């Protein structure tokens, strides 16, 4: 039995439940530990999560880790959520010693195939910790200043090396975990840059191209459509990270989150984002039927200077998508997957990279 954990608030309830539905489809014996960041989310999850979702409230976690209260008082809400990244899986491994291995997954991700290859690689390497690099293309390497590894997925074995890694990371995040870039620090993420040297053979850096496939790295690979689904470099797409993908107006106009990286070709976009939208739509229908008090959180559209400055870029590079059925239509002007490379070059010339 594989144990996973994530955390989210009511604004991400649909994404969190979509993650759970996708995980249950591809790892039927999985247990998902969901940290509910508000009372509304806790009630929703207890009603809809089912037998194998275990709901823990933020108050329970804070009671078991009093140092979090101090951290909560000296950072923003988002920065506090970053601080939870090591505290949450650490608390689980200490509270539930029967958990042999815990896999943290961001709530805005979805599984498209069995995660077993992740665990098989970890077992073969006899590793205690697994992390995934961002895998930026060459023209986006400057983003590595925010961290070479993405915190969307980590795996920790419940042994001395795995717990020790979480202990050290927690100490660092409690001391400093802010949404700004400093020499060797950025939020919870840049601390991971030191793990290869610190952990040595206890760490496995996952090289499976279908694990944490994301807007910032999909352009590195070749894809093929086979009877059992889409393959990336001949391997299944296991887990995709739908970072910054959200509705801008109603359920028709969507922000793809791909402006800076390059706009995904239509067939791959329909395969991944179309499937994810169907999953989100099904979950939202379930929420509206069984929890009528729930309503999706809509961020107001801010027509500020930044909006008008970026709007021409979003139009030219096609990073805003119109949904027609379960298809997402990009308005790009023939630039496609090369738009990220061109935009990076333009920003470099303008001194903005």
C-alpha cells in the first residue's frame, strides 16, 4: 500500500479532489493524506474523500508541531504554506510509523499512469529520498536561480536518512521561507539544491521524463500516441503538473500558465489538458451536487498596468486558451512550441531575464 500526502484550501478543493480521483484510478490501493487548510475543506473532504482519503486539519498539525505557530506569525499566508512542505510529511512519518514511505504531491497535479516505476527506481537504487529536477530547456536555465529541483513531488522513506532530511529541511524552512530570492535561498525550494552533496547515495534524482512533466519542460521531449496512451520518449506520462492553469473568466477563457515557456501543440494539449478539464468538471459537478454550499473561488480579473503590459504578449504567443468542449484553442500566430524560446530571447535583449 502506497501512502501519499498533499495539502490545499477551499480555493483548490476541486484540484485536490481531481488529484485524488486520478491517483485512485492508477494506484487503487493508495492512501492519500490530505491536510485541509480550512474548516470548509475539511468538511468537504470528509464527505467526498471516501475510505482511503485520510483528512487531517491544520490545527492538528500545528498542535503536533508548536514551532509552526511562531513561523505563522512572521510570514504571509503563501509563505506559511511553503513552510508546511517539510513539516507535513515529517509529522505523518512520526505520527504513523506504519507508513514505510510517504510521497508528497502538489494538489495541481494529476496521474495519467501507474506511479509504480517511481517506487521501483527508488527501490533499485536503495534510496531514502527521491526528488525531480525542473529539467528546464537551455533557454530557460536562468530559472534555476529559484532552484534546480521542483517541490511538486518528493518521496521520503521512513528511515534515518529520510527522516533526517525532513528534519533538516523543516529547520531551514522554519527559520527562513519567504517568497523572495536570496543568494542560496528561495521559499522552500532552493534548499533542495544542496541535497545531492548532503545525502549522497541516499538520494535518487528521478530521470523518468513522464514524472513531473510540466509547462516548463514538456518541450524537451518527443511524444507518440499508442493504444494505451501517450508516451514521452517511449515511456508513459505518469504525472503532469498543471501549474498556473486556471479559469480567467467563467469556464471558457483559461490561463495556460505557458507564456514564459512555450505553448503546447494542440494534440498534446488536448490529450493532457483536455483530460484534466474533464476530471475537474466531473469533480466540480460532484461538489455542486453533494456540497451545495461549496462554490469555486474566482480570482478577480485585475485590469492593472501589468495586465495591459502582458496582454499583447499573451495574444501573440497564444498563452490564453479558449475552451470549446474539452478542447483548448490557442490564438498563437504560428509560433507554438518555439514561442518560449523567442520570448526568452526578447526579454534577454531587453535586460529582463
